[in-house]
């Protein structure tokens, strides 16, 4: 039985650069840091970084993970300032929900979602 989101993992070509970039984005260092995996605890969920291996590469692969934020517009500006590339601008999808996506410096889609119904707990 599926119990809910636990980990979103991105494959990256350069672990050191990815850890530095995501540390800036998240405002924290990984709690688990090994050459084969770096894990960040983000509000009870895990963002994992794994090095590219074999045919597993960074980039757009059809799956987008959305991370909860308090202000989608402000977060999008910050991500772009930190080196992300615009992918999908903030869109109001109704019901107080706004979503946007960027490409991280490694080509992965990184989604953000503002949902006033389920406000992000600090």
C-alpha cells in the first residue's frame, strides 16, 4: 500500500556542485552525505541527490516533484537568482493553489506549489 511521498531523488552530473546549489536553495546542508547519495530533510520529506550512472542521467524525465512553499512568486524569483532556469512561470490553478517549475543547474525539473489551504508549516 502506498503511504505517501517520502523521497524525491534527482540524478546529477556533479555531486559537489549539486550539494552546494541545493544547500543554497534549501537553506541547509544534507543530513546524509556520501559520494553515492546526499539527503536533505525538507519538512519531513527527503530530497535525494544521486550521481549519474549508466543510462540514468539528469534532465527532464516526465516526473515533476512539487515542494510546498509559502509564496510561489517569491520562491521562483529566489530560485532564478540562485541559478535555476525558468521552465514554467507561476500559474494560478484555482482554489488558492499556485504552481511553477524551474530547471535546476543539472537539467532536472524542480516544482514548487503554494497551497493556502494547506499552508507550509515553518
